[in-house]
C-alpha cells in the first residue's frame, strides 16, 4: 500500500507544479489555490508512504519521478524544448530510481 500512497503523492506533486505556470506567479486565484492544495495533498500522501518506505528511497522516487513527469508535461503542453541534456537527465533519474529499487533499498 505504501507504493500506492507514493504514486498518489507523485501525482499531486505533478499537478501542483503544472498549475504554477497558469497561476502566473500566484496572481491567478484558482490555479494558485489548486497548486497549494495539490502540494498539501502531495506532502500528506508522501508522509503516509514514508511509514513503510525508507525516507531516502521515498524521497528519491517522489522527486525523481515527479521531475521526469513535469518534463514530459512541459514538452507536451507547455512549449518546453527537448534537448540532449534533458534526455540525459531524465535517463539518469529513471536509472537511479531503478537502481534504488533493484538494490533492495526498500
């Protein structure tokens, strides 16, 4: 169940981050409120996940997979550009998450 909490936490973190651009520096009410609520829920779900998953593993997966998802959303919907550095960085993040899990860090 801990990994379900973690996936939900990642989803809320990605939603919150995705709402920051339309919030225009937290000047637009509804996107700003959505971002803040999403971050609050993300932290609550991460806390639940960390009851069973070691802190370092949970946080590495939360931040790493969240970052990869945000890059994908930026590319697909926000006009961000794909560069060799972006591809390399995402590959390293995903590889790191795989290594953490295969190494039995959880």
